[in-house]
């Protein structure tokens, strides 16, 4: 039998790191637009079945490539609208499973800064991001580890707190809660999960809580950051031995991520961003090594030169 296991959705891992994200407190100024493309790569050959780290020669190394198109609109200096749409492809280096390719989930985020106040040798910034995402193609959900995404419609809220010294060094705390809808339809009308038989093709999945702690440095030309990230599914079961993974599995993981942005001009224009990371620990997920490259361009549209 072939043992397979879930692929962590990009929505949860946020591997597609580039400048001005729903997960940071950088903003495009009022009247400007920042448009960009991001390429990311994710691969693993070991995975956690429950809390046991295993290898599986039937699939070898599982990899994922993703290109994300995104645009951020500066409605106000403290309020931005962000839209992103990824195209993803998956592949197993061994075995007979064929990978998938196609559009994944479109996302809309509203990001705002609530407070910016001088505090000692620096300033305190408080903001948040309200997000929505939903699939735009009918990709196979119950096809771990090569599924493109989780197949759910999601609502999320991220609270962000930054303290930045006048010399540019900063620390940041972020916490996010994601409400996930049921998966409306999988390709079978019977499944067995958590010692129960379900005669349905609709699958109920649990919500997700994630948080990040980061240290870094930023000015008008660069941003460098190292972060620790933890993602916790609020319920679910472990992968059963010799059985496929399933969308209701309890997928938890922690990662360390490094990010570096370079701005060619202090007033907008071209920006490049590099990011990379590694999965330190997990449950029912792959031990991933991942990286990304983004090219972004910011330009004024109305109200300012």
C-alpha cells in the first residue's frame, strides 16, 4: 500500500513572502499601487505521521512550485487593499502519483494601521488585517500529498504589534485566527475519520490559529527579518498507519524564516525580496525546506506625484 500524507496549504504557511504583505505593517502610500510576482519552491522527503518522523520511498521527494500575482492599492496611507492569486504545481519524485497544476485560492485582504506613537527611543505601531480567500478552480482536495490547497473558504483576522527603534531595529508580534468553512465536496461519498464512518462528500475541518515573533532591521532602502512561526490546527486526527492523509488531519508545524527586501528607490519603484525557511517541528506535515523570490513595482496613480 502507498502511504501518503497532507501537503500544507500555502495559505497557512505563507511561504509567498514579498514586500507589503497582509502579515506586516508596511504600507503603500495613498494613491499608489504596488504590483508584483512571487515565485516560491517547497520540498520535503520526510514527514511526521502523528509525532513520528518518517520517510516514504513510494513518493520520494514531494515538491511544490508556485507563482503568485499580487496587487496592493494604497486607499489611505494607513489603509491598503491587497489581492493575490497563485498558480501552483506539485510533483512526487518517485511512485505513480501524478502531480496537479492549476489556480489555487484567490485572496482579498484589508490591512490597516490603528496606532503609531512615539515611545522612548522608538515608536509603537499597532495594526491588523482582515482576510478572505476561496478556491477559484476545482482542484482535487482529497489527494494528499499532491493537492493544490485545502479547498475551504476562509475568513481570518491578524493582529500585529511592532516596536521600532529610531535606528531601524524592530521587534514584531503577530497572531492570526482563520475560520475555515466545510469542504463542500470531495470525489467520494464515504470516508472514515476519527473512528467514525461518514456517508457524505462534505467534510468538516477545524479552524487554524497561527502566531509569529520576529526581529529585524528596516529603513527606506532595506528590510531584513528573522521570524519564528507557529501554526496550530484546532482539532483533528493523526494520519492512520498505512492509510492516506485526509483534510481533517491535525496539521501543526513551526518554522524559522529569513526575509530580505531591497528598494531601489526611497519613493517607490522597483523592489526585490528574498525569503527562505525550514520546518523545525510538526505533526502530520512535511519537514519542508522552502524559498521564494519576488519582484514588485510601486507607482503613483492618483493624488500624488
